[in-house]
C-alpha cells in the first residue's frame, strides 16, 4: 500500500487497517509530516497503533526527529 502524503496515508490506513503490520514513513511529507501523522494514528486508533511497527526514514538526525515529539514520547 502506498500514500503520497500523511493525509493520504490516514485514508489508506482507515481502509486497510487490518492488513497493515508495518508503516514506513518519511519524516517530511507534503500536507502532513510523518510525526503528525503518527500522533493522529495514536489518537484515532490507539489499540491498533500499539500493535503495528513503525519505521521513519529521513535525512534528519535522530536528535532532530526527537524534536518533533513531546518529552517522554517514544517512537520506533
């Protein structure tokens, strides 16, 4: 399954949630970035989100990526 933006990814996930075990997301995407998309997934589908694996792909360093999340929040 493929999406060209965070918003499109939310729609794909909504339709195919039961078929998804892994999400690979860029940090920077048009319309909605990866960290924002992940926060929305956590809000919309908290139980499902706990079961899925997440991989961020980015040219940013890990420290820069961590700036996108709240203190104490973890990401895969």
